C-alpha cells in the first residue's frame, strides 16, 4: 500500500501543525496532493482506467475547494502551502 500511517504522520508533521493534527487545512491539502501524484502516475500507465480518473478529478476538486477556503481565511497560509507543495494555479 502506498499510503501508510507513517507516511501520513510525516505529511501532517511537515505541513500541518503536528503529526496528529489531521484536520488542519494544510495537512489535508498535502495529503490530497500526495494522493493526486500517485493517481497521476497510475493513470500514465493505465490510460483506460476510468474509475481512477474519476477519483482523481474528485480529489483535485476537493483540494481546490480547500485551497479556496484557505485563501479566503488567511492569504499568507495559502501562499505558504502553495510554495511548499509547488502547486500552480
């Protein structure tokens, strides 16, 4: 499995407030970004996997909504997470 508890803890520790704070917006965006990268690599090899493609589109939408929320609440945190994760808009 590509997403273990250790990987999640590391992501939340690096981008969130602590390794146990899975509810922070930055931690969730980092987790979604990790999953999006994994699914993108999967789809490069399996072009006809439509269920995975649909899941990828839904994840991108969720991440976009979280980033929009963060942009409205605190623009500095938004800019920081965008630069850390190298997400372009």
